[in-house]
C-alpha cells in the first residue's frame, strides 16, 4: 500500500466534508477500515510499556531536557493543585502519601531532581549574598 493513499485519506478525515462523505458511503467506509488495518499491520503489535522514559537521557539535547523539565514542573504543579482542591475530603496521611507520589512518579524523578539541584544552587547563592 502506498503512503500517498494514507496521506490522502488522512487529509479527507481532517476536513468535515471528507468525514461526512466517508461516513455516508458504506463502501468507502469499508475501504477506509481495511486501509487502516493494513496500515496498522506495518507496526509492531505491542509497544513495551516497561521501557524507562529516562533510559535515553544521555542522548537528549539540552533543549529537550529543558523542555521536559518545564513540562514536568507544570504537571507537578497541576497535580498538586488538584490534590489541594481535594484536601477537605481526604485524611492527612492520604494527603502526604499522594503528595509524595506526585513528586516521585517514575517518569518525573529525574526532572524533579534537576529542579531540586537548581533550587539548592539558587538558595545557596541567596544565602551567601546576605
């Protein structure tokens, strides 16, 4: 199957007229389903879920590390704000456990560590300047 055909189908699916045309035409819908299944056959059946997201850390550029660190901090702040909004409905022990789990999620550990090192340097320089 030619990738140009997949691209054409994708372009049809992007606009509403193309989606309506495909939905109204039963033969076209069957053809689309077959092409999607053929396309999915090209890829592995399963993607390993146990792969460590930080395994290729040494191969990342500084820009990518910076971007992932910022995204991690945004995610942490968002999760903490959700936890604080539920604070009235949970016990103190559950609150502390959930807070600890937010900061130590497996995919966040490396980037939280980078932020902690950055924060410790910042506090060191502020303290030495005073």
